[in-house]
């Protein structure tokens, strides 16, 4: 089923860094102070960000 929309798609860290132009440490600092959307836990060692929140 192709119910995936852009709002439902999860982006991995490398893609988020490429799109935002931020470094890894800046991204996590902004998440901590609330100026960047939080990540969504996908599995035990995997996280992503909703594309709609990052765009």
C-alpha cells in the first residue's frame, strides 16, 4: 500500500543534516533548547525526523 505521504516520511540524520545545513552538535543543541523538532525513535538504536517537521 502506498499510503506514505511527505508528512509521514521519516528522514535519517544524514539527510536532516544535509537539508538543514547544521552540524550534528548544533542540531542536537537546537533540539535540546526546543528550536528544532525532536527526533522520533524508530527502533532501539535508530531515530529519524518527520519530513514535514524538518521542511
